[in-house]
């Protein structure tokens, strides 16, 4: 028997207005992710993947369609996106500097997120924050620094720690490697792999970089102009893409032709 998806989007659509004209950002998009799975959502800038990510975590209600968490509707008639649902669904944003309070030390930012979801005193929250940051590779000295004093990679790891403070079951990461250098990218990707193995974390990873998607995920959804145009096991899609858009994405990656024989 096929297990029920942990998180599922069903025919989600949303339209915005740009200069007075309607622009379809997401068009009848459907995806599913199972417990302890890492899936990828890939596409060019403006393909709608970030908008879909915001819909998944409750930051943007769709015009049509629904999101289901363990089979329960989150955007039904009752708009049943509860606080418990929000705790289970956390998001890491593309710009780590923009998602952190510039006046708040890293340790304080994570402790604040911890206290928002766990009944605890300041001392307990600070200890939990220090342990989380240490597991992210942030030293005690760096944990006392404000975001501007940290590197891009360190800021992004602080953002991941902050997202993990509520102890979510699903982490939606929206282009978390795009604003950091290659060395920091590798560290972050390895960290996410370790978190998935150690915590049983389910990950939805959004990126324009198929190489990153290939490294981290087991299944991939390819998005173009608001639509899901191809999906399948990541290796299958990378080695033998069926859609012309996926082929074009792959052709732009140096050395990607070798994947078909890897």
C-alpha cells in the first residue's frame, strides 16, 4: 500500500496583478512529499517556485486548490491553518541577512524563535539556542555576534537553526544556497543531509541549480511559468529529461552531459 503524503499541494493556482494586468504566478500545480524525503522544486527566476513555497507554509493563500498536511485540508472552507501546523512547517528564506533582525545577536534570534513555540524561561531557551547553533557549526563566540558580523554561510546556518527551533517536521528551503559562496553551499547542503538523517526531517528544497537539486533530493519537480512541466526521481529526470524546458536547464550546466552516463 502506498503511504499517504505528509504534505501535498493539489491543483494550486494564484494570480497577481502587475501594472494592472493579471499575471498567473502558479497554475494548477500539484506536488507531494513523503515523510523523511527530500524533494526538489527547480526552475528559472520567475517560474513561480517561491510563490508555491509560500503557499505550502501558509504565508500566501492560493486563489484555487488546496494544501493538505497528513491528509487534512489547510486551505479548505475553514482555513484550518492552525498554530500547530505552522510549527510543523518552517521556512528558510533566500536572503539570510534579510530574514534575521540586524540588531539581534544570533543566539538571541534563535532563542526568541524557541520561546515562541516552547513554554520555557530565558535560560532554557538560550541553552537550546546555543545547542542548535553548535549543531549548525556556529561557535559560542559567533553565536554572540549580530548578522553583519557573520559570513553569508554563517548567517544562513543561523537561519536554519532559527527555523529548526520550533522542531518542525517539514523544512521548506527557498534558494538557501544562492546568496553564499560555493564552500558555504557545500557546508549547508551537507548539513541538511545530516539533519534529514538524524532528525527524520522532511525537506522541500527550491533552487534554480539542478546540480544542487541532484545532490540533495530523491525526487524533483520542474516548474516553468507557474506550471509543473516534469516530475520524477531526480536521477531519472537528470539523465533522461522528457520536457524541452528541462533539457534547456540541463544544457546550461557545464558537464551535465556526463550525467546521462553517470
